[in-house]
């Protein structure tokens, strides 16, 4: 698949994704299972990296929007996402309020006290959610910005010209002066900033009136039932009570609906205004960035779903993992081997952004009703939900919280260390600040996940981590290494992998095409696990490593399909020991040595 990375029709497909499984059988101890998924770095190869990757492009785009000369207002990506969330809440909650008010009136018409109480309870909960969704200051600020952006004539009440002429003739008034350009610009003093607060509060007041009236009616009903004397006019009284309930609640319900409609009208207008500002500044560039982000995210999401399914199937009897899964969430660690040189800088920027976007993904596990076990993805860009279907026998092994449909959060982290010759050039003559900032940011995310685990699961599942002090020490070492100025600090990769395995996480190893660098890293990691966890003697370490890296174990790579020149494979000639010419040109002495060695090798070959 590596040679198809630049094909637009296949750009959303992960590159060379494989699942490596290490199963260890020992007669004296329990068997062990270690797995890692390898894949090419999620990147938009078809769009190229001439201007960098997503991380740089998005930063540049946000800067241009702040300094743009267009007639638009800058809103941060967080505010834009919040506006979209509010619009979604409006579209979801307004129909619910309308249907619950109808149910309340229907219960009043039928004079059923229990139904009236239940309908009122549901209406109260839904309306409170509706009210709380508008507490954000963004709504009132956007209303002011929207009012300021409107022409003044749009805010003035228009009258019928013929009626105005008649009134002017009758009253002898002077004609109204035409609106000038300066008059059309509204002033902040004309806008009542407290109007939104009043409109928003009216919904709560209307709901309180309905609650008070319903309680009063139910109290009267209870007092009527306690009265043991039955008059001859009982039927007349009952019909009067039926009529009383509906007639007293109906005007209050209409008031609530009107208040909700007024809030919806203002909130929709202001939040749509916020969303449109992003498009108004630079629509073509925004769409290109959105498409690029969708491309790299789809590659990352495919790998995440694959890894989660594999981990779930292998850990159904691991109660500590299942407890951690529904209490805190899923830890996903990506090991990147990309250099910070040339095009791979853009790939690393794409990869970092796609992995960061995985925080918007949640998993839900359901019982499969048929033989269709394919995952189902729903939602929008800011919130994806992936449904994982399991057979009945597997589904029954899950904790009750997961079976009830509790959403499972995702906590992705990425650590990158370039290890090839291009990284050597970058460290000597280039810039490695991108790699350093990514590692430093993600060690904080990993520490945050550790704190959540210790806070939420220590009481419920004390056996989750075998040694908290050991994990804490590893995190401290990782934090120190990410801030240390050291070339090709592979200690970061070893520490991150060890922490991830101890915290029941899923591991991914990525490079440009998931071939040479990735296979070298995975095989070294597997031998290190055998040495550190299963007492592999040091004398057999190299032999085991050579065995795992042999052609029979890894499969023979097609040399014509390998985009990573200069990496170590069994099929490559001895030229793998040569340094890049660009590096040798720096020193004339190195160049002379290189020419002599090349000539000697050629003579030996033909001799």
C-alpha cells in the first residue's frame, strides 16, 4: 500500500497496517501476550508537504484570520466548536420540550395525577438542560457582535409608506429624513446587553410557574380525595376540575413555548454568526485544511478501531483492564520514528494533529444481533462515536457499566524520535523543536491519565497497577528525558512503551511507510521484553534479534517498493554503510575517505 499513498482515491486508507503478536509460553509461569500495531504515519501524501503539515498550516491559518483585512470577526477554534455544540443542543432539545409540554397538557386533560407528575418531571429535566446550555458568555458576546455587524436600517421598524403619507398629511408632520451611511452603522449604546439575560431567564421563570401551578392542582386533588363526604353534585365538580386543570395550565404552557422560541431565535442567529465567521475569512483555505484534517484523521481512526478490537478480544478476562476502561478510558500510545527533516516534518505535523483529534472519539460496546460484527461510526467532526459489536458470549463477560452502554473515552499520546540518517542532518544543521514540543506536550497528557487512574480506580480496583511507585518513577524519568537536550534519545521510546504496557494501553509504532524503521523497532522491543520480563539470557539476545529480523520471520521486502533508502534490511547491498553525500560534502577530508572506500569496495567486488 505504500506505493499508493499519493493516490487521491486511496488517501484515507492506513498505510501498511499490521498486527504483531508475541505469545510467550512457559511451563512454570502463566503465558504472556504482547501485541503492537504497525502502520505508516497518518499523513496527507496526496496533498504534499511543500507548505508543511497540519500543525503548521493550522497555526498559520489562525494567525492570518487574526490579522485579516476581511470584514469578519475572529473566533478561536474552541469558540467555533462551542457554537456548533450549542446549535446541536438547540436542534435536539427544542423538539423535546415541545413534545413534553404536549404530554403535560394531555395528562391534564385526562385528569391523571401520576401521569401529570411524570410529565412534569421530564419537562423540568429537559428544560433545565436547555437553560444550562446557554450559560456560556459566548452567546451574549455573539449577539452584540451580530447587532454591530448589521446595517442600522435592519434594526429599525419599517412602516407602510402609504400609511405614513396619510398620517403626515393629517397631522402635518414633516417627512422623515432618509437614512445616511453614517446612520446605518449601529452604536453599542443602542444595544441592550441585558436583553439576552432577561430572555434567557424568562424560560426558567415560565417553568417555575408551571411547576407551582401543577403542585397547586395536585394538592387540591389530594384534598378532594381525603374528603369522605360525597355530594349529589359530584359529577359536576369532577367535570369542573377536569376543565380547571387544562385551562389553568394551557396559558402557562403557551408562555413557556413562546419564551423557548424567542431564546432559540436569538441563540441560533448568534451561533450561526460565529460559525460563519470562520468561513467568511478564508473559505477556500478553510475547506482545504478541513479536507486534509479529515484525511489524516480517517487513517488514524482506522488504526485506533483495529487496535481497540484486538485489545478487547485479548483482555476479556482481564478485570483490571475492563475496570480501567469504563472508569477512566483507553490509553493509546503512538511511537513515531519520523525525522524532522524535509518532507517528514510535514508528515510528523499531520500525524500529531490526527492523533490529537482522536480525543473526540468515544467507544460503545453493544451485543451483536446478527453475524455483522463490523464497527459503526456515527457523529460529527467534534464528536465521533464508534459502536463495537461483540458476540453474545463475549458480551456477557463485560462489566455491567459497559453493557449498559457507558461511553468509553480515548486518551491518545505520541512520542517521536527520529533515528535515520536524515535525523542526523536535522540535529546538526536543522531544527528539532517540533519533535521536542510534541514529546513535552504528550508527557503531560500521559501524566494526566496516570492521575485519573490513581484517583478513580485506586479504591475500586487496587490491583490495577502492580507498583505505583515504579510507574511514578518511570514517568519522572520520561519527563526529564523529554526536556533533556540529547540527540536521538531512544530512552524516551523505551520509557513510553514500558509505561503504556504497565497501564494496559494500546501501542502503535509508525514511520513513513511502516517498513524498515518500524520492523527494526518492533523486533528490538520484542527481544527487550524477552530479556527484561522473561529472563532471556544476554548471550541469546542477538541471536533472537537476528531470528526475528530474518527474511523468514519478517517476509522478504520488495526493494522497488521501499521508499526508505539507507535503512537496514537483509536484501540491501553494502552501500547501507555509506553516509549521505550531503553530509560528506561538509568536510573535504570525509569526502576523500568516502571516495577511497568506494573505490576499494568496487575493486574487491570485480576481483
